C-alpha cells in the first residue's frame, strides 16, 4: 500500500472518530487537515490535526490562548522543559520569536492502521494537557507564579 493510501485511511479514521464523538469540525480533505475545538474547564481549545503522508505521521497541535511576553521567554522556556519532563506522551513547544506555546502529539503509522481508539486518545490527552497546564503557564507568564511553584505543580500533576 502506498504512503498516500495509508494516509487517506488514517484521515478517514480520524474523521469517522470525530463523527462518532458527534463533534463539529472542518475538513481540508485535499491537505488531510481537520480543525475543531473542545471546551475545557475554563477555555475553548482549538485543535489542528494533520495526516502527513510524506512522513507517515498524524499529528495534533493545540495552542495556548495567549502568548508569553518577550520579557518572560527565558522562564517560560524553562517551564516548557519542566512540563515536558513530567509528561509521558506529547510535548509542549514554544516559538521564542513570539511566545506562542502549543501542545503537540505525533503518532506514526508506517505500514500500520491507526484505530479510532488511537484518534480518541490523541484528542483526549491533548485536551487534558492543555486544560491541566494552561492556567499555570498563564500565571507564570503574568509573573503570578514562580518557576519553583510551576515545577512543584508539574511534579504533583502526574503522581
């Protein structure tokens, strides 16, 4: 089976998963992209999902609803590292040119088929990580929390 065929199967599985979850979403079929959102405890999370046939991966990105101020980039970079160390799957990333922080999860599918359960997991874990960390990243960005407090929170969040 070609990479393109595998990618299309994965994309259709992703869309089927969202249909079965009864989610509203927008499709860009020609680029194998899905855009949707989820409502968390205190924010709406935008989810961007792409099936990349060249790399044989499906990935999900969800950005924070704020950017880190430039004068806090160094401390926010350390916070991203701390959060990533605490998590088992997925990671946060930050663009140091503008302070944009996002959660990213990548699932490879070389010569394999991704199930709806995997798609569901990707969506759930991404929402959980954004919901868990968004307030803490924001407090740190606004200098309302210390890096030590952030580190203590991250360690406690996954015990």
